[in-house]
């Protein structure tokens, strides 16, 4: 770069060639980083909503199979204690969750399981009760209070509940 004297004695630097300054590059990188962070957060929310939609569809499929089982057997499948307590859990506690719905009569081809299926509460739960027939539950990722207008507070947990009609 050559230096030239401008008006009033100031020294001006002339740029030789086109290019970006360091500041321009840093601002561009910062803007791209912010946009990527916002996009990633939105994508995670979409993934959680999609998993919850699958959970709701799975609950409806299990509910339908339970009703077909009841029509054939005049009762819902019995529950037995598993590693997690007095209910049937589909996941880490009991891989044979509601196997009566698949054998010997196939009310469902395969038993669904939670998309995450972790030991931190991401399972499907089936409970049998003389008062309400049965209760199906799952732990949603996007519901804040866990209540369902048809079933109440679901034991005060952040679980979504489906009960026998």
C-alpha cells in the first residue's frame, strides 16, 4: 500500500485490490453463527413435537388393540409387577409389554415403544384398575402441565393419559 498526503495533512492509506477487512469477516461469521443457533433450536422443537405426535398415535393404536382384546375376552389384559412397579411399561422395564396384544391373536402386528425409550421415564405405561378400566400413559416432551382434559392430572406427573372409555 502506498501512502499519500491528502487534504489538511492527513495521511491516507490506499487499498491495493479488492477484499474484505477482518472486521467485515468477523461480523459475517457472527451473523451466520446466530442464524445457525436459532435454526438449531427451532429444529429441536420440531423433533420433540414429532416424537410426541408418534406417542399419541401409538397410544391410539394400543387403545384400539385393547378394545379388540376386551371384545374377544370380556376383560382387559391383566398387569403384573415389573422392574418399575405395579404396571406394565414398554421400554427398559419390560420389553414384553402387553404381549397379549400380539400373541396368540394379533390385535397389533408389533408393540410400539417410545421413540426415545430411555431409563429417564420415556416409556409407555399400561395400568389396569377396576374404577376406570385401564390407563395408558406416556411422558411427553412438549406438554408443560401434563394434564389431559379427559383424564385430570394423571397423578400430578407431567404425563399424558388415556383412559378406557
